[in-house]
C-alpha cells in the first residue's frame, strides 16, 4: 500500500547485499544506475525513519501533495518540528513521538522545509518540495539509502552541483568545531557510511573562496565517528575528474582495504563507487582519512580530500561526547597552498570559537594534515597529551605547546579552569599573521564561561 521509498529499499537492500557484502572492495559501476532509481510519486506517502537520533533519509525531494510520515525506531522520544537552528517555524510540530509511533504531514506547496528534533538539536532533516520533480525524481541527501548503495551513485545533497559555500552537504549535523558529523545506517551489523569526492567552492574566510575537492562538500570532509570494534563499510563515490582512493590513516586495516592507488587497489574511476570494509581494531583516539591515489596525491590532499576519523570507547555511541568529558572537539590543521594556514578548513577569524564551561573537562583531537610542523600553543591553561597517533602514551605529558608533525594525530585533555577567551594557535608567527600584520590563519580559541 506504500509503493514508496521504504518498500523499494527493502528490495534494494537485498541487491546491495549481493554487491556490497559478497566481495570486499567491490567497485560498483555507476552505469547500473539506470536499472534502479528511488521513486517518489506524486500524492503518495514517503516514510522517514528516526533511528540512532538521525532522520533517514535526512533529505528528500518530493512532489507537492506528498504526505511524509516519520516513524520513531529509537527507544527515546523525538519530535518532528519545522524550523532550523533549533528555532521552530510554526508550520508543523509533532510533539513527542514515542518509540514505534509516527507523525505525518502533507506538503502541498513547493519549497524547502527544514525540520529538527527539539530534544536533539543536531538531529535535522529537510524536505524539498519541487513541482518539477518527475515521478522517478531521485532523492538527495547524505542519508544512507540502500538504493544508492545498490546502483553506486552518490547520495550527496549537491548531486553533482557545486555545494553551498562552506556549508557541507545537507543532512550532516554540524558540530561546534564546524566539522560535519557523517551519519551512518546500520546494515547487517555494519555501520555504513557514504563519502562523495567532488569539486566544490570552499570559503576559507569571508572574501576568500577557493576551488576545492572535498568529501561531501566540506573541507575537511565530515568526521567519521565510530566505536572501538565497530564493523564499518564506507562507500566512496568519485565525482572528481580523475581517479582517487581513500586511505584509512592509522587504522591498520587489511591490505586490500588500505586505499593505496596502484598498490592495494586501482584508483576509483570518475563515476565509480568503491566499498571499503573493515573492523575498527584501534584504541579510542584520533585517526584520519585522506585520498591516496596512484597519481596526484599531493594535488588531491592540497585541494581538501581529507577528514577526521575518531574512535570512541565501545558503547559511547555516535554523536556522544567521550565518557568523562563535557566537551570534545576535533581540530585539523593544514597549510595547503590552496587554503593557506587553516584549522578545520578555516582561517582566523572565521575559525570556530570552541565553548566550554568553567570546570569542564575538554578533549581535543588534534590532527596535522599539512606539510609542515605546527607547534600548537594554548593560552591560560596547560593540557595533557594523552595519545599520539591514536594510541595511549605510557603516561600523559603536561604541556602548553605541542609540536604537531605532518600525518600525526594527538589527543589532548585539559580542565577549563578559568574563564576567558583562550587562544589556541600555531606558534610560528608566519602561520598566524597576514601581510598587513593582522592575526589570521591557524588560530582558534576556547571561550570558557
Ligand atoms: Cu604553523
């Protein structure tokens, strides 16, 4: 009775199992996309699942007249509340939707409708109502829908277009450190993620927009956050004009999943999707992913093809703060000629201000994806280095400056013990000063209140 996405997904999941789980790292040709396309029919119903505190799919495109039904698969209640940035717009508000319950709303007018859960502000979604959508119009969004996996095309919100300036793709919650958090879908015990490498315009700071190659429209790519021991599948769709791969830096995956173009696999050709499958056999800490193609690795990294991969203790859960901490931030420092000196793809004063309350214990995942050393210095408080390259040090080292090396990751901990706006910056003056002498570049701050 619902000839809808949900039903189509059921069939396509089976197809996905064949291509995705049957073999490892199976390249999925995109030309098969003609055979299966998610269908959204005018006047029909579409179902969105609320699961693991995400909307799945997070972004859909429908015809006017479509009734959308949200179903809560989580134990906790959620709401479906129109609006954005935690501000209700008043168009619709489900109130509490308990486990197993649903809420429906009929969209009659063309437009773009954002919504969120009032209990979980980072749980956001969007319904795009487009009178020009044909009956086989494709869905978009960073959700992991099985049909996309099956036919190997991207489910990126930008869908081949240039992504919005500096905003990343739709459907990925934005964290306080300005990084996007990559949603996943559980499939047969695997956390399944989807990355799309594509050209975008990236705004490093107001007035400075550059051509970038990015995962899911943002530089760095979205944070992949998993628990120790998780089984993951990461689908990588290549929308670049040349071949690429993804290397899982520091995670000690099997050779076939190492993502080294020309060594462990051929480059993923433009238009292809490649599936990486591995178990996270690494301690809780900071790792990363970046392109590692046969050709043009320097160019691809310089243009923004990198992102953080954070491992949490088992049971922590996606979107949860590391146990024992009140604040958790990831900072990727980079010195690419394309972007200049940046933290999370941004140059001061566009860098994020990182909030903390007095007394908070703060965990910082610090990753150097640049080509130079950057001694990162914290004002006002000392921190402890807990881990390096994800692995615990024999005993933490107390310091106020840590010299970060290219390709190296660090986990730092401090207690925000006095209020103030405390700079955290590279201590090489050239990396934090523009030609007019103004502070810029590799500078951010903790705002302790
Ligand atoms: Cu520096």
